[in-house]
């Protein structure tokens, strides 16, 4: 997927080398990452990869086995996040438009949106923006 390609390089390069100590890096095991097409728009997901750090897919972000709500449209508390110390140090601020979510940040998934250059994102309230978005947004750590 076009939108994830640059993010994948950053996550497994700059982020991985900056956010984790050498000891933590040695404990992270590479995983086979399946990049499925969008379930509704059928936009191709791109090549499968092997990565140590990766963004979640739509399928993973609605998996109750991982502690998430199974309905992507619910404003799910388990998908509401605030920036970490790492993000804050790099200028990330809450972007929720509703007072209830003002300190929350949206976050990207690796799943493509309705176009291959758009990535699906979760709204600061925890519901999915299924068509996708491009631009600067948070990555759930």
C-alpha cells in the first residue's frame, strides 16, 4: 500500500532505533505481517512484510482477543489513546475536536483506505475513519 510504505520504513528505522533501548530491541521478534486488501473498498493492501514493529490492520484493531471492541464504528475506549512521552517530546498534541476527547490523538492503521495512498485511521474518540486519510497523525505505540 502506497500510504504505508514510508511509514513502514520510519517505524522500523528511526522509531525503532530511537524509541527502544538496545536491550529492548534485542527482545523484539520479527513477525510476518499480512497486508490484506480493504474489506469494503477492496483496495490492495500491498506486499506482505517481515517487521519488528508495525501498525495494526483493520482486522487486528477490531479483534476482541486483543482487547478492542469488535465494532469499528463504536467510540471504543480501548482505541482511545493519548500521546506518549515519546510523542509529546516530538510535538504530538491531542487533536480531539470534542471536549470529551480533546487530549486524545487519532492513529493510523496499515490498512489502505478507499485509495492506495490513503491509510485507515482511528478518530480520537475510537471510531474508524474507514475511507482513510493522508497526512500527519499518531501511531499507537
